[in-house]
């Protein structure tokens, strides 16, 4: 199975599980469930849950119970996008080529839809059929990586407060290792935890997650400069318009491309102990660096 076929297969697997986990549009209160599903099924690539599943497969053949944990990552990711797009934050009208949630359902319902996806993510983990210690570790990992100290929200705060400031490397790294990198790293860590990985395997997959997480954000910053709104499915050029601190703003485009490639190579290197079992993770690292949207 080639990479494209594999990704399609995995996306369908994740989508089917998300459909099972999220209340149907007809379940009352129906409006909130429509709003949740509108953004959740708007065409996401499912990179985070796929990385989680593949981390588990890299260490064990008994990975089936990992799927709900993987989906909790997508619930958190989608909630963050809904809130990011709100007028008080990035104020965007389009996401994945469709009107953003608040443009369809209004600001209040979009806020509640994000809140509901966040809440559901932890319900999913709390109800996992897993040993108590693994379930607790999974809940803690998702909470910390989404939170204020070195997590996604902390990175978003630093990003907001950095607008208009002179670009510098230290602030840039602190923003993006937290804003994007923490949840991507958590994807690998949660797959390892759910699969019962050894400490050595957990550490290696965590380092892989750090490298691909940083590469992902560097490429995101480059694409915001180079690609059109149509290609990205969201408004291009907003980073510069909002005077955000980005990799191209600090290092320039060519140096940023080289940095992304270096992070990709580091990701490949830390997978060496897994041999052929990590073949898909190698492919996913290359995909993250060479994607166009």
C-alpha cells in the first residue's frame, strides 16, 4: 500500500471512530452537535491521530485499543482551530476551504462548540478500556500538552503577546514548541503510552515528535508566505499582516526551508532502533516537510 492509500485508509478509520464518539446532529441540543460536527468533519488531514496510531504500531501489533485515544487528539485540535478563528483571536473567515465555525453558527455557538470538543476529549480518555495507570498517563499527557505551561495554550498566549514585537529566535522557538509542537509530540507519546511502550521506546518516539512538531510549524510559516488562500484553505499572508513572529520573519525563507529539512533528518535518525517497524513514521516525517497545504 502506497502512502496515499495508507493515509486515506487511516483517515477513514479515524473518521468512523470520531463519528461514533461525537453525538449525532439529531441529538439534543442539536445546534451544538451540528456545530461540533461541522468543524470536526470539514476535511482535516488527521495527522495527529495518525501519528498516534503509528507510534503504537511501531512498538506493538496489539494497537486496536489506541484508536479512541488517537481521536481525543483530533477533538482537541479541532477545538483549538474553532477558537483560533474567532474575531478575538486570528479573526479568519475560512478554514479548510469552508466558512469558519463562527461565520456559520455565530460567535457564541462557536465558543461552545470548541468547549464541547475539549470536554469530550477528556471524557473519551476517562472511558478508555485500559489499565488505570495508562489511562491516567494519557489524560495527563493530553492536559499538559494542551495547557499553559509549555503547552498549546501557553504557546497561543506567547503568539498573541508577540504580535508587533521585533522578531527574535528565542521568542519564536518558545511560541512554536508550545503552540504546535506540544500537541504533535503528545500524539507520539500517547501512542507509546497506550501501546505499553518501554521507556526507551517512549523516549525515542517523544524525540521524533519534537522534531516533526518543529518541522511542521516551520513549514506552516513558509506556506503562509508562499501559497495562495485557495491552496491553504484559509487566508494566506495573515502572519505578516498581523506582524507575527515566524520562522521566515526571523531567518528568511531559504534558511527556514533548511531548518525544516534538518528537523526531518533528526526525526529519521531517532527512529533507527525501530528498524522497519517505523517505516510509516519515516514517510510521515517526509510528508510533513514537503507538504503544500
